[in-house]
């Protein structure tokens, strides 16, 4: 779960971008004070990733195989069960490693742009279909906001 959390934080904050997150918050008609924006920015970009990476490193340094304490003596699960646990933990990472090249080749076969910016940018259809009072948001025209 830590690997998933680290990956999620990095993708959302550094790939999708904190500015887009603040635009999304503003689309929900939530006005954040400037101090709160700096708090979220510091937490999302620095504190959370560093904390999760630090905890993950500590887990590897102080690794203890999975065990059960339901009996009088500590029962350590067999190696096959340990491997199954690791496989379950790494499946989301494998989806990212396999999914990224598949998306690249899919876009390439459809004749769409495959540069890094295009691959990491949301499509024009992404986002709320109604912004305010039933008025549709024009495709490809995000609202301009003062973020920080």
C-alpha cells in the first residue's frame, strides 16, 4: 500500500499538477485562503512524499515476514504465502508499468500525439460537464484563476 500511496501522490501532484488541483477545487466553488494553499502545497509536494518514502525505507530495513499470533506460539507463514502477499502488493505497480506503454502505442496507432506533455495532459472531455447554473463549460477552455 505504501508503494501505491507514493505513486499516487507523485502522479497527482507532480504529473497532474498542483495548479490543476487548485483549479478543480475552485470549480467546486471552494475558496481557499492563500495560507491554506501554501499549507496544501507544502503537504502535497514535500511532507507527504518524504514521509511515505521514509516509512517505506524503514519497512525494508526492519522487514519481518508475515506471521499470525492466533496460536500460543508465533506462526510464520510459509514462503509461498509470503510471495503471494508480495505479488498482491506489487500488482498496482505492474499495472502502471504495463499500462503506460500500452497507452503510448494506442495513441500512436490512432495518430494522436505521443509526446510526454500530451500523454500526461487530461483530454478536453475531462472535468465537470456543468460549471455553474447549468451552463456548459466550453471544451478546452479552463477557467483562469490566481493560484498562489
